[in-house]
C-alpha cells in the first residue's frame, strides 16, 4: 500500500475531506492520517498497518470458515478445478 502511494493518496484526500469521515478511518488511511498529522513516526505507522492488516485477515478467515458455502481450493495446485468451477457457475 505504501509503495503504491498510500501517503500521497491520503494527503490528497485530506485536502478534500475531514479526517473524521468514516471512510478515512479505514485500514491504512487511519494510520496514514496519524502519521501525517505528526501523531506517529513512519516506522510506527508501518508496524501498525501491518498488525492491523494481519488482524483483519484473521477476522476474514474466521468468518469464511463459518460460511458453509465457502469453496476452499489450493489455486496453485488445483487451477484446473478452479477454472471448471467458475465455468460451471457462469454457464448455469
């Protein structure tokens, strides 16, 4: 996110929107705003984004594991199976 220009994007958004806007409190933006406003160092911001991203991913996996309709595959080893599944969904 940072290599793709997160801080520049956040600066541009702050020129247009208030930092309290709910959309500005999402993963990455909240931490970038804190850094840009002097509330934390760059290394601390990076560490916090990494930690919160891992926590978010864990919550997603927990939710998906409870969903009986989730279809788990090893896409690297089962790409043919994935393609057939998608083709079947499209052509129903």
